[in-house]
C-alpha cells in the first residue's frame, strides 16, 4: 500500500499541531476513479463527486444535515417576502475563510455578480435580479420571478467565494493555485496529487458550525478489490462507491454496508423530431420491451432495481405514493398501437412503413453496452431492424436533438430539488429528454416553480409525475443501486434525495462534523 504510506507521511507532518478534533487518526476514503481535479470552484472536474469533495472546503449559504433536511450554512437564518421575490439572509458572524478573514455579506453578493460573469455549471443564477449586502452580515436577494426551490436548490448548491481572492481573477477556469481553494468549510485542502488522484485535507480549527470529527481526511484512488482488502486490514475507513455485488464480501468481513437506489436512472430517450414524436409510438415501444427481463439479465446480483416510469424514483420525497404505469410486456398491445400509426408487418414479420422496412437507430455509450444489447435483441425479436451504435460519450454529447438517431440510452439524474427538472426534460443536452410535446409538462413545471407554498408545489409535481408517465418523454428502465462500505469510525447513510444537487452519496460533509 505505497499510496497510503506516502499520504500518511504527508498527514503526519500536517497534523504536527495539537489535536483539533474528536479523532486524530485520518479518515481514509477510497475513490475508484482517481483524479477529480483541483478542489476549487471552476477547476474541479465537472461531475457530482468532484463537486461533493469541493463542498468539504467551500460552504454554501444553506446546508443539509445527515437526513437531508435544510439547516443553517453560512446563513444562520433566512426569510422570504410574501410575494416570494425578496429573500433576506443573516450570515453567521463567526464564519471565517481559511486564511482567517471574516465571511461577509459582501462576499456572498460578490459571488452572485461574479458567477453572472463567470457561470458555474452547478448553480444557475439567472433568476437573481440583484444581490445586495445591506450590512456586513445581511444579504438581500431580489428575484425576477418566484422560485419555490430557492433555498433547497440554488442557495444549497452555490459555493460562496472569498471576494478578496476571486475579485482579481478574470479567468477562474485557469485559477488553480493553492489560494483558489480558500473556502469557509470544515476542511482545508493541503495536498492535491493529480497523478495519483490523491487529496489530503485537514480540519478547519475555527469552523463556525461545529467541530470537525476528524483532524484529517484523505481521499485516495484504489480499485474495489484493493479497497476491500485495505478496509479489512484497517488501512482505509470508507469505500465511497462499492460495487453492490461486492456488498456481501464486505459484510462477511464484518464491515458495515449502506445501500440505496441512486435515482440516476438508465433510460431510453427518444428523437421527438422523428418517428417517436407521437405518444402512441413511445408507448408502443414501452409495451414491446420487457423491462423486467432487461433488469433480470443485466442485474443478476442486485446492481439495480426496476425504474419507475413517472420520472421520480422510489424513495424520492417529491414522488406521489401511487403506482406509475408499469408498461408490462404486452407485444399484442404494442402491435395494435403501431398499426394505428400506419406500420404494418410484412411476410417476414418485420415492421414496415409504406412498404419499406423500419430500422431503429439506437445510440449508447460503452457504459450502457449491455443494456443496449438486450434492448436491441428484444426489439429485433419483436420485428424491428435495429442499427446499434456504441459511441464515446464525447461523440454522443455532440449529437443534436433531431439528429441521426431514433433511440438513445443514457444515464441521467432524477434527484435533487425539482427546480431544474425543466432542464432535464426540455433541455438540449445529450442525456436530457429534449421534449416539449404540447407544452403541458412545461406549464406544470412552471407552476411548480412559482408555487406559493410547499404543498402547492408538491401538488403540481405529482401532476407532473402522472403526466410524465403517460407521455413518456423518456422510458425509464433501471435505477442503479449504490453502496458504501465503512468501518465503525463513521456512521454513514444515503440522504433520501441525494446530497446538495442530488448526488447519491453517503459521504456528504454532514457526516464529518459534530454540530
């Protein structure tokens, strides 16, 4: 375990000062992927885990506890005007940047103006009309329109930046010096080894929200097999993402395992500008496929569960507790729907339109190759000719809406505050639904976003769920299970709807702070 020996030497030097926390032995977390980039806004890798690690260092105005409930972050209290257009937040006067300077409302106001000029991909501030520091600790936000997800979405997601450091940076995408990682969170970055994908963090001794549980946190790159061996040997404490099929191995060795459905579904997206523009065609495909068989073939050891078709997945606090249409395998009904759309079966039992065979162009990346092959086999058995193309994700990202495809298998998140559902349903990114239909879904989402009360918002979201399951902007197939293994030094759990922006993780920073 050369990696661990090297990092332990780094941490021995780093922790030469008196103990700050309850446990002076570093907490060691393994990550199979490796380098996640420098842990600072704008330069960390553009994925949820890199953003999560960065949140250990940078706090937001509002935080979460280990149950996913909203709690004070840099803002110790907040109010919203009756018209929903003005938010007033009082910042905690004890909050300090890692260099000792106080965190002020001026820093927060600066963050909004800075991100207006330099967009941050994990927090959209387009609805903020003005951010104003009324005093050193009083921040006022004026909204362009009511946003029901302001506190549980934007203000939870947005990392506040130190004005005295970032105000001089005109190109934050290339600002990766140590000063870039000056945050206000519970941990400070003291070492980043890009080649090894290794991070060493030390506790912030003046953290305003409470005492960090560990003097230091290490994040090291390690394969699942090596990580299991190291966990059993007492050399690591947490395997952040354990393959679910290895959960039994960890438990047999006396380790603790927590698991949950991820909400990051594998789905079939449709080209809504082609033959699947009509709802009947999408429903026909849903009935033609045997989703349960797809699950049984591709998830033999509990790696996934059957996805719900109404967008929100089981366990989501936004989901209405009703059974979505299951679209159980029904080839006869699928055939009836296709024939209503003008398709016929020739003597070869292949589907035709106007005498020409129908070929479905199916795209997927390598991560979904197995699912794509099972889908291909089922569609061909049903009478379609399928042109399956496995592509690099970069190439898939370049495929435009209405491009050279009929079906596209991808993985996409359904977790987090619903304030950004519209981007996932009507957005144009490669794994969005790229769907507008008759506009009813758009209208419902707009009403949900501008709801005056949580109950009103939930009513609209339940209506969205029911309509989504009928219209099928995408057909949800599988909901992968995620698992984390750990020893008894920590108590970990998955939040009901993911951490922060909906990241399915058991290692949110709330697990490492004693409040």
